[in-house]
C-alpha cells in the first residue's frame, strides 16, 4: 500500500472537532497510517494548519503541541521535517508566526546567515533584520537603501 498525501482540511479536523463526520474520517485515516498505509504531510499543509488553528484562537503552545504530535505520529512523514523542527523551536520561543519562522529556517538550511524582514517581531527577537540595516552593514556610510 502506498502512502497518502493529506490536505490541510484533513489535518485541522482532529484538533478542531468542528465537524463530527469529518473528524471521524480524519481520525480513521490517521489510524490507517499507523497501521502501515502511511501519510505524507507537506510542510505547507502544516503551515496552513497553524494559520487555521491560530485564526480559531487556539493558543500558540497548543498549536505547537498539535504539530509536534503530528510529526511524531507513527506512519506520518512530514516533508522538510528538520527545517520544520527548527522553525517550530523558534515559534515556541517567541511571538513570530510560524510562516516567518519557516522562511528563516528554510533560508538557513540553504546557507543564509541573515533574515531580512519588515516585520518588527523577528527584529525585536533578534533573529530578523530590516533590509536597511542589512544594506547599511554592507555599505557603511553609503547610500544603501536610500532613494
């Protein structure tokens, strides 16, 4: 039997329990995965799931717990799991959304040493930098970033 790739709407049914029929079908699919069928979960689906859960006012620690439980589930393969683990650690430690954390971790996996963003949260947490500050660091005293 081949693994099945799942959409976000399958992933959110478990923690939300907002549609009993879909919740039961999603749970049965997860149980089938643990019996050997296997599920492949895209990191993109995990990111969408985090957005949906946060939009439903699920607290950040609970979102992180749901993701970690999914990643540890028997028969589940999450794409780019190492990058997701790094992003999740940053998400749990701070206030940035999981998307920013994933973008930064993905860039680091490709050799990036800086994360440029206009968002203040990563800048305040010390792992993001404004484009102007990065340009200034490359061209001290120059006109970098100025029209």
